[in-house]
C-alpha cells in the first residue's frame, strides 16, 4: 500500500463521513473503491474516444473505396 495525503473540500469530506458511517465502511476502503471505480470509468471513456476516432477513419476509408468501385463500375 502507498500512503497519500489529500486535500478534500469540506463539503465532500462531510458528505463522505456521513455515507461511510451509514454503510459502516472505513474511510480508506471507501476512498480506494471510489478511486478504483473512477479509474474504470476513465479507462472506458478513453476507449470510447479511441473507438470513435478509429470508426471515423474506417468510415472515411470505406467511403473512399466505395467511390473507387463506383468509378470502375463495380458498385451495381
């Protein structure tokens, strides 16, 4: 485990303290799970952007190939 020092907004800290008291989970465990969840979310968003970009490239390439086929008469 690594130690990390954080500065957390008072409102976020207060809300977090209320939640962890209700769910009976340690602050450390709660924050670890929150960071793990956020990391997964960010990875998913990065992948989505990459797939959108690659999809656009494939789309443009496919349109280019289709135009070439149309020019030589294979698109009928």
